[in-house]
């Protein structure tokens, strides 16, 4: 904080220190290091400077509008604004992936009791963390574990196997886990392949309607009650994986499916040196809005005074990203995250 207040580093770099400390995956660490080294600062500052140039051109028009000086052609003004907009869009695009690498991709394990959710969690962890038991419903609370799947941090959330008296359906547990997870990026609907599909499985699925999900048929090491060829149709799911949590069968493919769901089919975007956080994201959206308004003004031949207002707003938002003009409250909030060991 002192380095920031003394002007030795900007706010983006200061935030990078916090990310460096809290990084929970290799990729998050790389991103934080690149941010600390000034990658994001340079990108934001480049755009800020080009908008200052645009503002200077507009102000020259305001100041000398009575003189017979040549004014800057509107296409030229538009080109500067458009380039700035493109750069801001590029930065905004890094947000979703950056968040995933910093905070983890949330995968919730859902299904009726005893289908093997805890076993699956353990298989992914490669260690015994969740309590595995043969008595249904002994996983009392929501369990969350962080695993790294090829540099992708994944937050695995196991639903509590709360069997309601008189009804063994795990709906309440699933509901709680979904609430605890905040948001599930992907739900694994786990089914016991040996026992086959039951009404409780379908009841469990009711709770995860609307979430991206894949069906996971577990216990393939036992005789299967579900015909693999017809499972997709029977389950009404597009994606069905056959695994054995205890034997490890099919887990490599399931991991791949999770990564695919997180990162999409597209080649992995290089977010290392320009990943934005929530605060940056909000300010960049404000800058983009202001620039959009300026572009509209340019298209409608608005006066330079009006255009200058929009451009000044955009510059203000970018300055707030860098911490050139942020309130004490915001600074307190940011620096409170550094209280290590407190
Ligand atoms: P949960 O209630 O869904 O979390 O289920 P658990 O993980 O506690 O598993 C319930 C029972 O199924 C335990 O006895 C596990 O050992 C068993 N189980 C889990 N996965 C497999 C599997 O892939 N194959 C076999 N044969 N048994 C499994």
C-alpha cells in the first residue's frame, strides 16, 4: 500500500501482489506474475494515452472553432475511438477465463445417496478426504476440494447425502451444495450403473435442471443394469460417461470433458499478461459504454463538446483501473485483502 501511495507501483500491480499470494494454480501464478511485471498496466495505459490524444483533438476543435483552422476529419477521430474500443474488448474477453484460473471451475457432484459421489471426489483427489461409507447419507455437509486438472483449478463440490426421513432422495443436499457453490459451472449427475436408473435419480436431476451437466454412470466394474448403447436416450442426456470411481476407469475421459466444458473447444486463449479482475471489468465496461456513446455522437455529427465529455468519461474509467483516481474506500477494500495471517 505504501508503494502504491508513494507512486512506485500502480493499483494493477498492487493487486497482482495479492493474486501472487493467493494463487492456487500454476496458471494463476503465471498470470499474477505477468500482471505484476506490468502487462495489464501497459495495455490499459496504451488505450488511455490514445484516448488522451483523441481528447486533445476534440478540445482543439472546441478552442479554435471560431478560427478557420482545419478540423480533424471525423474518420480519423472514429478510427482512434474504434481502436480503443477493440483494445478494451480484447481486455474484457480475458475476464471469464482469468476468473476461472484464479477462482477455479466449479463442478458439483449430484445424485441420489450411494451412487458413488464421494468415491468419485476421492478418485479425483487421489486421496481420502471425503468420508466414504456404505451407509447412505453419511456425508453430512457440503464438501469442497480444489484439484488441478492440467493447470485448470477445479473446485469439486460434493453434495451432502442428507436422506430425509421417509424419503431417501438427496434433493436437499443437492440444493445446499448448489447454494454453497454459489454457482455451478458444471454438474456431474452421478448414477449407479449397477442398480440402474431409479425414480430417485430422476428426482435428483430435477434439482440440477438449468445447469450445464453431464451424466456419469458409475460402478462400471460391476454388472451393468444400463445398456451403454441406449443410456444416452434413456437418461435423456447428450453426454454420458461410464466410469468406475473405485477402479479409476473412464476418469481420464471425464477429466477431459470437464476441461472441455471449462475451456471450450477453442484453442486456449493466452491470458497471461492481460487478465482482468471484477474491478477492472466494471471499469472497462464503463469505458466501453462511454466510447460507444462517443462513436454514436461521431456518427451523428455531434459537437466536439459532447464528444469530449464521453471521451473524458472513458479516460476516467481507465484511470480508475490503474488507480490514478480511486476513492479511499476502494483502496481500503483492495488492500484489506493483503492482511496475511490476520
Ligand atoms: P455417495 O453417497 O454417492 O457419496 O456414495 P459413496 O461414494 O459413499 O459410495 C457408496 C458405495 O458405493 C460405497 O460402498 C462405495 O465403495 C461404492 N462405490 C462407489 N463407487 C464405486 C465403483 O465405481 N464401483 C464399485 N463397485 N463400488 C463403488
